[in-house]
């Protein structure tokens, strides 16, 4: 049974930092995209960042809204992905979801991701 379990969410003041973790089990995701999406109340789920590891080369992509503030990484030995979030803003407030997908297309489309975690709440106060 494939499981993705997020942790690390919480309440932080604007300008602060949080680190999210996504622990995968049930299969190896080393060649998969492992991504982060977020969903605020009343809004569509949106792409945050994703990472893929192929033959020792790391490919990572970010939404413009988080570029320069967030960093995605992964530890294949632990089957875990991370999202380091710095300089947080109130508009970053959302439920953050970890997801995984095979294939190389449309890495920023949540509908292409096959596996999902349950989500973790991130709240940034002003």
C-alpha cells in the first residue's frame, strides 16, 4: 500500500520559516516527480514545487510565487521529500499536499499526480 505522509506544518509569523517533510512508503519513488501543492479555502489546488532525480541529476521546478523563498529537496535513501519555506507571507497560508507522479509531462498539473498525502496546514499570521 502506497502512502505519503506529510509533517511539519503549523502556525508561524510572517517572515518566518517552516520545513515540511513527506515520507513515502509502499514503493520507491526515486525516479518519480515528488511535488508539493497547496490549497487555500475557496481556491483551486495550486502547484508549489516539484523535484525529480534521474541518473544523479536533480531537476527541480517552482511556482513563480515561491521562487527564491522555498526550496524543495529529497533524500532517496529515506524515500522522503522536503520543502523548506522561508520568508513566509500570509498569502502562503493553505493546506500543503505532497504528491508523486511517474512520467515527465505536466509536472505542475495536480491532475497528473497519482499519489497524495493527507495534507498539512500552514498558517502564516501577519
